[in-house]
């Protein structure tokens, strides 16, 4: 069995062609340095996956404004002081042969006072769906404008630092999704009012500001959760309508963040379809599929569905050589799971990630 299709290039725009269809999904590592910069361990871990045959490396989420700081040891892109750190990371991935993508992020109601030094900001004073967040403050218009500007400035820093492109994190219940979702957006102004156009406004203005900052030729990826489970959350049809409004503003790639590729919260009217396929059919830009994909055969199945690229997550913690093994006929050697705590010590991942994984085997 060969997996040649996984190693075909993917044309994005005149300034970017992905070397193959394999993408490293952004994964929180809590492995940044204490000052918000990339640590040497995190940089080495990312570059190793590029050397291991993964064509595109998306960084862990980097906050664009201190108010969006959501995780312990999260890396920041919120000031010019972070540019040298960003440059070291971009340079390492680029030299390893990968396309380097910086994911830029604001946690909204998932931000933590212990990290940001201030109460969380969100579209409305609504806690996250898990009920684990602090009660956020509803953002003023001035704060909305400040955060939009912060996204643009962070994207500009990524470009100056040498990243091949950026990914706007509009998924996984963070700020951009909070604006679009009726579950978290209860505003009665131009950014809410239960209107899809109004609830799309924050994302639209963010993409416009980023595109203005980075110019017309710099690639912008956008990550989106295709649906929500709450009764007043959104459906894939809503997500498609949203994307059809914002993609023409300057988005080059859509990354569909499904927990499990091929699964949907709701029945689809078209047999054989699910959120990622429906989104791909509705758009005219490359689409990345993700969600519990661990083997080359499963990745190939995604490509056969018409999806342009496949993002791999946890399995790349377990096997940094995933891509090389798949390409050289050694797919059977790929490690797709960890069987015991002793195996964790041999993984080429940051120490913080090893401590996290040990919890599941203690």
C-alpha cells in the first residue's frame, strides 16, 4: 500500500505551496518560557515534526493581547518584544523544511485572571459552555476595536519574524467563536442582535484588519468549529453562511476543527456528507480536515473525500517520524498510542507535555 497522494503539493496562492498534504495541528503544550516567549524545547519539538515529513507546522495558540492569555506558559505575540522569540521558532521550522504557520488567539471568556492580570473579556457576560471559566466582562466598543487591532499587529509580527503565514483561531469556543455563537453572544448592538451578519462582524473586521496589516500576498488560515452542541449554538449551515461572508475578505485556507473527522452533532440531509465535506463543497479555497486521524490509511481516506489536507494531532506527540514512515513504506512502524508510562520518557516532546501525559498512566 502506498500513500503517494498524501505527499502531493497543495497550491495555496502564488506565494505559498504546501510541500505535502500533511499538517501538524496546533496543540497547547504549556511549554513556553515564563516571559511568554517560545522555549528551546518547544521550538525543537515543532521543528522535529517538519524534519519528520509533516509539510506544514501550525504553532500552539499564541495570545495577541494580554487579556486573552488562557493557559499556563502560553506563548505571546502581543508585543514587539516577542518578535525575536517568534523569529527563532519560524527559522527553526523553515530550516527543517516545513511551512511555518503562527496561530494567533484570544481566549475571550476562557482567559484566566491568574495569567492575564485582569477579568476575562467576552462578547457578553456569559461563562464558557463547560461552566469552568470566570464570569467575563462584556466588551465595550473600544475594547472590541482594541482587540481587532491586536490581532492585526500580531499577524504583522508573525510576518516580520519569518513565519510563512498565520492562522486565526476562530474555533474551540474562543473569542471569535464566542462572537459568532448565539450561546455566548447576547449583545443588542451591531456585533450581536441575534443576526448572523452582526455576529459575523467581529471576525470580518478582524480579517480585514489583518489583511491590511500583512498585505495582499501573505497567507491567512482560519480555524473554525463547524457546529455547537447547545440548543442556541450554531449548525454547520450557519458556519457555511459565516464562512461565505468572511473568506472573500482575505482567507486562503479554512481549517475545520472537528473533534472526530466524519462525525456530526446533527443528521445531514445529503447522504455521505458531514461538516468538513459540506464546508469544502461550499467554498473555493483549500480546506484542512482534522479529528482523531492517526494512520496513513485514515489520512488517505480524508483526501479521497475531496479534502485538500489532513491535520494530525496527538499522534505526532507519539511519533515525530510519522510522515517519513508513511512516505517510505514503513506505515506499520508508526506509533499511534502510548502503552505505558515508561514509553513517555522516550518521546521527543517538551517536559511539560510529558508531565501532562503521565497523568493518564499514573
